[in-house]
DNA sequence: GGTTAGCACTCACCACCATAGAGTGCTAAC
DNA sequence: GTTAGCACTCTATGGTGGTGAGTGCTAACC
């Protein structure tokens, strides 16, 4: 039931928007319902508390605010936060001093390694006092750069796949018959030739053809050929799994920051937040959505479908090169979050990651 | 202040021990202070509640039990749990059906991969309804099995180290001058020759000698030699770091199980448990102690020094081959834990991991 | 028309008290 | 050494009244 639009063409006049903004900013710092008087005192609104009350009632009618109970102040709803967030697009970037410090820290760290993503997560956590999240950049369809086989013992070998972006997959292969390092090296060389530059599907078809040739009496010894097909099959399967996996890993840091927020003083809420963070499947889906969309997104409270996440918000930004490899960085905090600061910080870090990733494709 | 030892030579007579055991077992299931009457009703003690009360008072004087307040039942102290744990050495292994199921699950999983340790952690978590922990087996001094270099772009290469046990280390190397894959392959081959089978220290001295030879006019082109020394140095450093790291990774699962325990209903306690689990440094130290000692150990409440951990207990068991590679599996739960079950389960899983690891050295 | 002072009303919060019940410690009898 | 019995202690529960914050509404004001 929409009601009395007033004074301006939009559903919400300018003053109402300013007051909504004030309520949110006050609530973000105080964590307590905001009264009309507090708004008049702390924000130069130039009207009396009675007038503010009228506007607050209006904002509540539109669904942007609520009331815990009759004699309490106002609290923003998810819709209120949403409206607010839409109005701040860019956010507040960290001050230049901090930007330099962060750049410096990234310079200190092993390039493109796990440490990189841990650092991104912990930087975000530190700057926003929320939980920081970071996922490695992942290509859409992995391409093989190098195949290697190392004998662990005569029935067990370690298969090493280097992908185009430098990531590595390793797995153990049980050998059907005792095989020494020399034989393995030969097989690895064949596979390296065969697979270099290919995706899972391309390698799959090429192996298929090879198998046909072999059946009609190819050049190779049958035992060698069997091994090539065996290991090749494993490679294809591993790559397919990797491609299918939404997001390989979500590094997180600073969960304790979130848990210290007063809204999680009741232990069941605390538990739910924790469960939300553990639920990597869902987190992965959000992350994927952001990676696909290619723009910074904010998920607020109930917009994050699972029940555990209704009291938290996420700010996620993609980085990397669309079509080649994309990762996501972001923060997770209580819905009562300093959005401009969070958005600005996440954008800055994603920009930084962007620059850094470029070198991988230079 | 020790007091009135009675009836038997030891500080605690047989009946007192039985009652202590009963208190603990009752408390473990009920999570509430145990009254003298509950003990008489549920455990066939053959005496009246008044007699039990006398014994309880005695046990309290010895420090094995406490009182939350005058009119409450008894609760075991850490010392009480300790005495109890000392008396159950072996613990209760899982029933054969479950043992078979677990073995089967391990069979389904990628050999010696990350999944292995995740599975160990989640199996332990599931069986004990606590948090499960597992660390990969880590050698005392890593030995190189294989060195490889893959060009990412002309100024950036991926350095791949395969260690003797099949674990892999990967790092990025910035190249001082543009270098193509062919040159890299040559350098990698030289390093592979040079480093195979060596530890960090051994490789370090060998590189030192090489540098001397080169200074006095060696066979190689100086640019090649520089690169070999550069990359060689990185290898030595990486290996040293790896050796120094107490424990590479602690996989954990089922933290939510622990958080659901009623003793963590207050959110600050919950937070502390969570902080304890996050504090990998300390967990690492305990794990290392167990790896060194080579036997299953139980850490109870205050015995786990940091303040966050005073309300949790750990059961940790080593696996692997002493002197070659050792890892640790275990569980973390509230001090009010079903110790016999936890100990038995942890021992079973560590035994299983032992068997599995043996294949790596077969 | 919008704005504002004033006031009645609502409701969470707190302190206070009384009661009930659980479980002990002690004493005296067995 | 054991036990029945009882006084005692302390928590937990629920009800009560007062306080204060903050609203919503009305009527006057500009």
C-alpha cells in the first residue's frame, strides 16, 4: 500500500532521502534505534523533531525503516539500505597513504601465490573491520601448459599439470604395472606434446582419435599406449572438474571482526553467521554471479537467500580479465555496515588485483 | 592442602574412583551438574545418596570436582578429567561396520591429496560430533625430487618443485631479462641434475661451490649461470621456509559441532572457542609436540595454555613414519567430551592414515 | 499548505520481592 | 562406616511497579 507521495515527483522527496541517509549513518555508528531527536541534534536538519517524526513515519510507510516497538527509534530495513547503497555508487576509496601501504605489502608477497589471496582477504578485513574474502582468478576453460610425471614408487606416480595462468594441479596416479622414471618421462613427454595448449574437451577428442589409431595397430607399444590413455583420461577428468568447480577456493580472514558486532551478541545469531561463512557452496554461487556480471555488487540481508545469511551483507567486486580469468574480492559484515567505506575499499583492492593480474598475461 | 586419605593405600580408594567416573560420564551426557541422587539412581552404586555425598566432598577436597554453587551438583575439574583419561588408555574403537565404511570412503578419494586430509578431518568430526583436525604428513627435511620451470610470460616463470613424498611447491620467479621456454628448460634441466635428492642445506653448499667455479671462469655462459644461481637460491629459501614451518596446514571440519555444545551458549565463550580454532599458531605448536612425542595425547582445558582454549580439550594422535614424515589427526571439543570414544576414534583414524602413508614409501 | 509545540500513550527495561525447588552439609542414630 | 532426616543455601522463575525514551496525534502557528 503506497501512500501520499509529496512535494517532489519521485516517491521520496529530497528531504526524506537526506533523513533516511542520516538514520542509516547514525545507526551504523550507534548500533541502536535512532530517535527523531538524535537526528535533529546530530545532523543539521533545520526542522523540529516533530517534523522529522512525520518524515520517519512516511519512510516507514514506504518500507525503508522499521520500529522494534512503539516507543523505540527507527531502524533501517534491507530496502532502506538498498536505496542508500544505490545512491553512493563509487564509495570512499582509502586515503592515499593507506593505498601506498597496501601496494607496498603486495610487493612484499610471493607473486600470484596463495599468500596473495590471503593478503587480499586480510587487507580487506583490516580496513573494513569485517570479514575479508578473496578467490584466486580462475579461467573459464583451463588450458594445459605442461604435463609432467614423477615416480613416487614403482606403482605410484605424481601427475603434475601446469595450466596457462601458472596454476598447478597435482594428483596421484596408480600405475597398473611397475614402471620406472624413464618410462614415465617418455609418457609425460608424449602427453606434453599432445596436450599443450588444449582444453579438457580438445584433449578428450584428441585422445579419442589416438585410441582409434592404436586399435588399428599404431606405432606405439600397447603397454605404453595404455598408460598414455590412462593418464590422459585422468587429465581430462581433472580439468573438467576444475572447470566445473564454481570457485576453487574462498580465502577469508577476520571472521572474528564480524562476530564482535553487537547484533551477534546472542549466540544463536553468532552461530548462524558462522554457518553462513562455512557454507562455501552458497558463497561460491554469489561469487560466481559477481564474476559473471563483471561489476561490483552489494548483497543485503534477505537478498542473500539462505536463512543463515539474512543478517549479513556482502560487497563483492570482480577482478581479472573477462573471458580469460576472473576472481572476486569482497567483504562480509553485518547488514549495519559502513557501505560507502566498504564499497570504496573493495573497489580499490579489486583494482589493485586487476593491475597485478595483468602481468600474468603481459 | 591434601586431606584424609582413606581405606586404601592410594590417595583415592576404589569406590571414590568409580564415583568420579560416574560423575564424569553422567556430566558428559547431561551437561548439567550431577547430584548425589542422580548417581545412586542411574549407576548401581549400592549405597545411599548421603554416602555418595561424603565421597563427593572428598573428591572435591582433592580437586577433582567442583561446585558451581552450594545447592548445585558436582562438575568435574580439569584434574578430574585428567585422572579419568589416564585410566582409559586405549579408548573405544569404532564398531567394525563403521571401520569398513571409513576405509571404503578413503578408497574413493584421490590418493594423498588435499581431499585425503579433508576427509580425515570430516570423518573425525562426524564420528565424534566435535571438530576434526588433520595435517598432511610433513618430512623433517624436505628432499627435492624434481625441478621444473615453465614460462608464464617472458619476464615471469613458474618454478615447480616436486618433493620426495610427492608434495609440490610452486612459486613465481621474476626473470631479470626476457627468457624463452627453451632457455628455461635448459636451466631447469641443470637445476634438476644439481638438486635431485638434496635437502635445502645440501643444495645450498653445492650452489656455493658452483658460484665459486663460475667466478673463476666456468663452462657456462655468465647469464645462464646467473639465472641458475638466482633460481637455485629461491629453491633453497623455499625449502628452508617449508622445513621451518611447524605444520603446513591444519585442515579442520565440524567446528559447528563444537559451537552447538550448551556450554558455549553465551556468545563470548563461543567467540573464544572460535578464536582458539583460528589461532593456528598455537594449534600448530600442540600438533608439533604430538608429532615429536609420537604418541596419542590428550590436552584438557587449562592444560592448553592460551586463554581462549581453557574450555576445550584436544585429542591428538600422530601418524606416518618417525624421522621421515609425520602428520597429526585429532579432534577438538568441549572439555566435557566423551573421551573414551574420542580417543578410540582418533587412534583408529591415525592407524588408518598410517597404513595409507606406508604406500608412499613402499 | 507545511511546521511545530505539547501531551497522552506505549512499551522495554530495571529493580525488587516472593516463592519454589534442587541439592548440599551436618548431625545423630543405626 | 552408613544412612535418615533436616536445616540451610542459592538459583531460577514470575510477578509487580516505576522510569524514561520515544512515538503519534492534535491543535495552533506561519
